[in-house]
């Protein structure tokens, strides 16, 4: 098997942007210039190729990551589509995980918005190298330099413009290329503007070289000795600094007007890393737990990460893979080291936005879709059975909102169950739960919009009409005091009795730490074989809840003493003892209720600001900042999820439809006392 593209000519990238910044339009233009799309789609007309799901077209937002392969200057560019809406954070996280580089698109008018900041931090976590594209330079209010300053300040990274806009707003007439030292003028350039830009070019090119000289020795030495520095040297320095995440090069243009897209493609090839430039993913041997260095090379054994599962209506279940090492043939037997089971790979496809291409093998660095894997889910590692490598699993946030759903027609119950199960496999932040007491089906997710979108998919893709209940907030409980608690379960009833006895130390954990269990039994006070039963008993109480019946989170439980009986001790007895110790312990540890808090950013024309702030205050919002620019303001605030219902509609009517907002989960915080009392009373469980 020989490679289709040399490894250094592969770019696995994501296009990352705040909703409405122009990601879809830019992607369309990229596909147009790489000649994969025959007719340029338009988001406004709802024909964009990347937004391949019906309702995405209607809503104008990109929800699911579809991978698209295209070619530019003999390079293979795999674009892994990242969703713009942070309600779908899991999608963003898992696509970032498999990217080597990213193009971050900003709206030149709005600049850096809260959501871009959130996604930027996620990209930092995965060490994704980035270039920035300041879009919409043709719009009134577009300000290139202001956006660059915002990137520097808000995202705390050195943003180096490698282009400047030639004019802006209606007079946006071209791009000043500081690297190649040239002006790319669009039709009808204004002669005065061109003249002015010659001066700008000289000045800013000098500034770019000075900045690079400060950071890169290979530029510093010739710079200090007064030598001319060639465009190729500048490019090489920008590439080194971008790949090591020390700078982000900044470009500009207008996706809608098809301006600056070819230079953007050049920058993807010139500055973003190939799989060879990215550090190997952290990996262990799934049998021994020892670290393994998984090098990007076709000569290494095969390894890949399943980063996305899609139930395609026509094809069936597609699993998207990023190959990290080695090569694999379609139909080969591989080990799923996450589940420990062997599976046969079916067919392999390279996906383009408008068609798919069947291939007979997948090589290092490639992104392929697989048809045939039945037992592999998102986040699983596949590998050559002789080298059982396991990549770090992708951690997803727990859902914060739930609602009851039922089919409009009773006859559709099985179809609904089937549809929900399929969606849950695709999306790890979407969960289904059957309440045995009420017989209801509950679904939970990351926000109102998330659940709404999924219910629409149930209707469109599976033809089931759904009645949905009012969304309910997923409250949690935690404790505030460390306590020690004893549990004894002793039954003497003639024959064999029951004997379990434990001492637990129950302590509050840090917010977000979840649950931690430690076994500190020394000198055999409880035999090892019963310890897992103690942990099970503890977990049962945490899941069934303390004060109100909501799950208890962020606690550390240490089993430090107890006793056993040679004959009467059993798993059940220890489970019961732990259960009793935990029930009492939580009561004594001053439990409190926690509620999910959302981070919200609203952009509104100034005349509606007062009214919107008034509405926010009535929703228990904590306003963090208000930034005003020209005619509009951006409000950043934290709002309890319980107070956000109906917010979208209210905002629309208060601003005549001109304000926009983004919202995503921030953290859990204590619910105020008076509300906590109401909830405890409603749940009828105040013990
Ligand atoms: P996404 O949500 O980031 O995918 O953004 P879209 O590509 O859907 O664009 C959002 C809106 O901005 C659409 O109405 C586009 O037509 C518009 N748009 C995108 N790029 C530009 C641009 O460069 N200039 C102007 N004026 N509008 C643009």
C-alpha cells in the first residue's frame, strides 16, 4: 500500500467560530476554490453543502461535525466541521481532539465574542495551532485593528497581522500581503487607497519582521545584521511560531464576497501543522497501563480514534476515525481497546461534502468514515491487536436539563425508543432515562436548544411526532461539612445471619470533582473482597440523593475502619452497612442544593440595553461586564438555568428581534436558601 499524500502534506483542520461569524460561508468558499462544490451554496438561501442536515439549513446553524476532504496546492486538507453553538460543546470538544490546526473566524464588526473565548480555551486544552481570519470586512462597522487588539487582550496570545485590509466597509478593496510584500486588489480599486496602502505595507511589514525577530532566532540574526529578509524566511518563522502556539497569524477578508479565501487556503498549507508536526497523542498500553509513544508513521502498528458516530439514514451507522499511526485495510480485523473486543472494519470512505469516495485502506494522518463497525462508540480507540494501545478517553459534561417525552401516537413508542437510543449513541451529552415509578421517558441534554434540535431530528429522521414536557433543571446536591459516620447491619435470625460494619469519612470535594472513593483499611479490619460492595452501597445513596432526591456530587468518601464476622459477613451486609452510614452521614454533613449556572452573552443595539438589563435582573442574573461600542453593547452575565426559560422569546420582543445571545453551561452553584426550601418541600423528602 502506498500513500496517497505524503504525511507532511496533510492538514487536519477545524473551522472554529462564534455563531454567525461566517464559518459556513467561508467553508463553502473554500470548497468552491478547491473545486469540490460545483454550485456555491448560500446560507441565506439555505443551500450550503456543509450544513447537510435539513434543520440546520432552516436554523442556519451547523450542528454536526461532518468531515470534508479537499485539495489545495498538492496538499490534502481534511476539514472537520465544528459546531458554532456552544450548547453543543461535546461536538466541539471531540472535533478539537482530532484536529492538528484550526482556522478561527471572527466577525470583524463584533470582534471576539464570549463564545469564541470559550472555544479558544478548549482549543488551548488540546494544543491546537491556530490562524485567525477576520471576516466581514465589507460590513459597516468592521474594524480590523480593534479585533486584533481584542484577540491579543481577551485570548492572551500574540496576534500578528500578516495581512491588512485595503480599505474597509463599503470601500474594502483588497488585501495587503505583508509576507509577500504585495497588494492584492479587487476589481475597481480606488487609486488613492492603493497609494495610501503602499505606505501602510512598508510600515507594517517592518513591524511584522521586528515582532518575528523578537521571537525567532533565525530571523533575529539576519535582522540585527541588517540583511534583507526574504518572504520564504518570514513564512518559515511564522510556521515555526504558529505550530509551537507562540503566535497566531491574522488574516482578513469577506467570505460572502469571496475575498481573501485563496490567501486563507495558502495560509492553511503554509502555517498549520501536518500530523508530523503535532505531538503524539497521550496513549497507554490497554493491558499493562504503561505509556506508549504512538508515532505518526505508516510503519508503526495501526491506531485510530473514533471521534464521531452518525446514523446515516441511507448508509447506516458511520463511525468517523482519525488514524494516528500505521495503515489499515478495509475489512481488516482490529481491536477496540476501549471495550477489549475485536471487530472487523467494514468499508472505508473519504467523505466530501457532496459525495463519498470508497477507499481500500486508511493511512496515518487520514480522516475516514467507516461502515461496518457495530460495537464502536465515540471516544473508543481501535488498534492493531498485537499492540493494544489506548488513547485518553474524551470526557463529556453531564447534562443539565431534562424533560419528559412521549410519542403523540402510542403506536410509535418503539420507534421513539429506537430513535432516542440512536441519537444518544451519536451524542454523549444526550441521555435517556426511563422512570420506573411514573413510566415516563426522560431525555436530558445541555440546554433548551440542544433538546429542541434533537426532538426535531426525531421527527424529521425517524418520523415520530413527540409531545415534550416542560424542561426541568437537573439540580444536584453536595455537602458542606466533613463528617465521620458509622453503619452497622447485623441480623441474627436462627441460621446464617448478616454482619457488615463500616466507618466512613465523608468530605466535601472541590466543585466539579465528582465522586472519589478511597480504601484506607489496614490490617484487615474488613476483608478486601467486601470493599467493592461498600463502594456500591455508597454510590447507591449518592445516586438516589440526600435532601431532595437529586444526585449528590463532589464528595470524597474514605472507608477507614469497620469489622466483619467470619461466617455472617456477606456482600449484601456490607452494601447495607455502607448505605446506612452514607444516609446518616449526608444528613449530618449539612447538605445543600446546587443549580446549574449558564454563561450568557447578549449583543444588543444600545436603545434596548436598559430594558434587557431589567429583564436580566428579574432572572437572578449576575452581570459581569457591559461593553459598549458605537451603536451596540455586549452584556456578559451568569444566569441560573432555571431562570432562562423563555429568554429567547423575551429578548426578541424587547429588542424588536435585533439582539442576539449565546448561552452555555458554566458551573454548578449553591441555590439560594429560600428556593432550596421550596424545592425540598416540593420533592417531599426533607428528612
Ligand atoms: P456561521 O454561523 O458562522 O456558519 O455563519 P454563516 O456563514 O451562516 O454566516 C452568517 C451570516 O453572515 C449569513 O447571513 C452570511 O451571509 C453573513 N456573512 C458571512 N460572511 C460574510 C461577510 O464576509 N460579509 C458579510 N457582509 N456578511 C457575511
